[in-house]
C-alpha cells in the first residue's frame, strides 16, 4: 500500500506519497536528511492504481520509496537519473509546468 497526503493550494494539487512501510521513519546520509512525516504523507492509504490516478492530476509531487518513485518513472513523470537516494531510500520530486 501507499500512504498519501493530498493538498490543494490555489490551482496546484500537491501530493506527498510514500511506501507505507517508510512512514514515520527518518533517513540520513551525509548532509541529507529525510523525515517521512506521518502528518504530511500519512493522511490516507491507497493502492498503486489510485496513486497513478492522483499523479495524473498532480502539479507537484514529493515521492518517497521504491514503489512510489517507480510508478512516477513508469508514467514518465520522473527521470530515473534525477532520483536521489538517502540511506538507500528513493526520493523524487515532480513539478508539472502548465
């Protein structure tokens, strides 16, 4: 399952999505620090198919975990060379310019 927070800000639809098993954990590597905050990412549990539907409408996405990032790559929303790994955990951000 995927854990997701969906936020509307003006014309933008921001989502924070993570692989559910990463929720609430913190990852550090060098100067990089990633906290997978339950308040941001943990609003709702959804399927992979539901994440695809939400990503189709999102203008901004913050994605954590192999599953979430792989879905965004598969959809052509994230370039694999732009994925950041922090302590082995995949992290990517997407912004859709309209």
